[in-house]
């Protein structure tokens, strides 16, 4: 792969990071850290936790970039990065759960997340309307499990609710979506 890091896509940057290219790592960080910070803040209002998770995520990327399978398995570099960050956030909540309650997610009355803005544009009118009609707790479970690809256990830790509650909310959300779209 030839060219300057600024001319490469994220997947090419990750491949260069795997070979120890610091400039590629810096470019990957420059491009993805603002977006990743926003996504993490949407799920955790504690800036210290977000900063720790961000640091742990990029450290993991530096150390494990050679494990990135990318397009060969239908994935993207940005998706891979988010999966690392989401798992690190769950780990941070687990660590803090031993000492205190997990930081509360931002309230629904706060500024709308960039993801919600994108969903409004990308998701069809019917699906978008059905999503907007869901109760906030059901929408949070769908977002964590479907959009972020978290497991029931990870969603449970992220949202601070029992696994059984996550399963119930996921089922209720599927039923509500099915009814709204039929």
C-alpha cells in the first residue's frame, strides 16, 4: 500500500497500523476519535470513563491491528473499532459496578445523538416512525443489541438492568415494531 496516511481509507490505515506505522495510527485516531467519543458519551455521561475507554480502545487497536479481518468477513474498520470500544465500555461499567453504580446514560431530553439524526435520514419513514414510537427503554435495548451488536449480557451491563429485563424489553420492542409495521 503506497501513499500518505491521509489518502488511505480506514481499513488500509488499520493494516498499516498492524505493521507498526505510527503515522497511520495517528491518522486513524484523528479521523475516528471525535466520532467514537460522541458515541461513547451517548452511552455514558461520565467524561472520565469515556476518556479511559477511548484510551483503552486505541491501545487495543495498536496492539491487535493484525487481528482485524476487515472486508474479508464483511466487516469494516470503523465497525471493528466500535466493537472494541463498546466492549471496553462494558468492561469499565463492570469494574465500576464493584465500587458504585454505573454512570447513568444521558437522558432522553438531552441533545439528540448523531446516530438518531442519521437514523431519521437513513431509515425509511415507516421504520423510522415505528422506532420513534417505541418507549425509550425499548429503543435503548434495540440500539444496543441491533445497531451496536452487543450481547444480552453486555447490554445488561451497559444499561444497568438485569439480563432478564433486557430479554423482555427486546421481545417487547420486536413485537411493537412488528405491529407498527404491519
